[in-house]
């Protein structure tokens, strides 16, 4: 459904190879231990995938959202945690690539697989309302001073840099904000706590604190007070469509595992398989249909991004919510269809469905949450302002 060109398909084939060889085999252990999937991330780095959306002038592959979604879908079918960490990296790189002060060395290092980044947007005081950070920059001796309590930052411990949001020093409204590049090595940056979530257990989403982090103007990624524009027009499409692709990948994994289970599980005394039970076939058909429908929606959103119109932003947001809801429903049905085996966490012979079930739930609460997207769509349809 992604309708890739021959060149794009080759990139996808490589992503599939890496996913099969390195990412899939580690997924159950990453989930069990709740460890960051660095080996899987490094496998992507080795083949240049950390530079997937970085311009060729900086050594990247220069690919757009279509290839990104196809690749994330493929990775998420094997390990959703890896897909999530990788997507946050690509989201950060998108901000660097479009920045008013492009961090050229960082872009080159990322393309070489030597620099990992992420978004540090959520704050304890603004929660999932990422567009209105409560932290506010200060200006001192021509420098910018940042103080912020970021709540849940994927790759917190392993990232080399963070795309940080904060309120602009001259802000007149809650949405006049800024985006800065903060390096992990900057004085005043600290990370606390360890992620122990229901799902996405490898994503190391931890609190990040900035205490008097003092940086130069050259770290600004957007023009004065123009953070929201960059968030919505540059980062959100990468973040939201990438999230949709991950949800679809999780759903696809559950469909494949369900198919395997019902076609191989046998009632010996009847000499029949589970596929002989009409309800099981109907469940398989339903989750196939729902997954295909979400992927088709994502493909329509990608078309719209490539040929933008008034509905593009809505389609992008819808796509994230629709895919998240699909993945939750599909994994729920898959869990029923796969009986006790689907429920099991035993590593050997694990169908992965109970992990898919848990991983699928993260997208619903990740900002903008599905609730919030419904709210935004409703506001847009009623002609009201989206962010205020
Ligand atoms: C696995 C994972 C990884 C994450 N990684 C990152 C990251 O890398 N960087 C980052 O910045 N953040 C990250 N986050 C944080 C995320 O983006 C959200 O900010 C966070 O999940 C919101 O959680 P909260 O607890 O503050 O929600 P709360 O604000 O407590 O929300 C509670 C409920 O209220 C609903 N709600 C809130 N406002 C509205 C509204 N106006 N209309 C309708 N419903 C509403 C929400 O949908 C939610 O169901 C991550 C979160 C998760 C779960």
C-alpha cells in the first residue's frame, strides 16, 4: 500500500533484512528485561538508517515520509520498542534538517550512525499538551538559559541530544514557544528514573531535567517564538505518521501470529485445525480488514502530505488516532483468537501477541493522545482554533 519506487523498495528490503536478522530475534528479551534496544538501533545505524531522512549533502539517504512509514511498519512488526526509539530519532532529525541554524556536524554524525537524538517536549506542568510548555527560557549575557522538567523522554539515557521545547522569553501567549538543540553533555542536563511501562518496555522513557543549561543562539532551531510552526509543520507529520506506521506494524504482527496459530493449532481427535472453527476464521478476517483499512488511511495521508491541501493536517492527525485504535482492537481480538498460547509470555514458542497487545496501548496516550486528536478534529470541523 505504500507504493514505493524501485529505489525506495530496495531501502525497504534492507530494512526488512535488518529487522529479520537483528531486531526480531531480540524483541522478546528487550520486552522482558525492559532494556533499551541499543543492539537493534546499532544494526540500523550500521546500514545508514539513522540518516534515513537526512539530506544527501550531510551524508543521509534523503528519504521522505513514505519510505519512513514503510520502514517503521516493518520494524514494528518485529519490535515496537525499537521502532518507537527510531521514530523519535527521525523526528528529532527532521527538526535539525529544517532548522534556522542547521547543526551540520550533528546531521553528518547522525547519518554516520554516531549521533542519536529524540524529542524532549512533554513537561510535568503541561502534560500531553506539548504545544504549551510551562518552562520558559531566560536571556543572560547574550546566552539562553533553560530550566525545565521534562516528564517522559524516549531514549533519555542513550540520546546524544534532545530537541527541547520551552516558552519564548518574550511570549505573549502560551503557544509562543521555542525549539532548541540541547546536548546530553551540556552542563545542567540530568536524567532520572527508569522506564517500567506496561508496553514499549524498551523505550527508556525517563524524566529529563534542565537546570540553568546555558546555550548560544546558534542552538535555536526556529525563529523567535516560532516553535509551534516548526512543531506542527515539520515535526508533527514525522511523529504522527511514524506513530501510525508503528501501530499498523504492531497490528500486522498480531494478524500474522493469529494466522499462524489458527492454521497450525489442531484438534487431533477431530483431525481439524482451529481454522475449521468459523468464529476463528471470522476473527482473522476482521483483523486483516481492520489492519488493511488503517494502512490505506495512512497511505491517503501520505498522498495528502505529498500534495498538500486544506485537509492534510487533519488526515495526519486522524491517521495516528485511527491506527492506534485499530492496533488496540486488532490485538484484543488476536488475543482472543490465540487462546492460552497468545496469552503466554514463555519466550520459546511465544506468539508475541500479548506483547503486541501491551505495546499497542502506548500510542493512545502518547501526545497528541487519541482523545486529544478527537478533540482537535472536532474543533477543526466546527471552525474553532486548534491550539490556544
Ligand atoms: C511510551 C511513551 C513514550 C513517550 N516518549 C516521549 C518522548 O520521547 N518525548 C516526549 O516529549 N514525550 C514522550 N511521551 C509523553 C507523551 O507524549 C505524553 O505527553 C504523555 O503520554 C501524556 O501523558 P500524561 O500522563 O501527562 O497525560 P495526562 O495529561 O495526565 O492525560 C490524562 C488523560 O487525559 C486526556 N486528555 C488530556 N487533555 C485532554 C483534552 N484537552 N481533551 C481530551 N482528552 C484530554 C488524555 O488523552 C489522557 O487520556 C511518551 C509517552 C509514552 C507513553
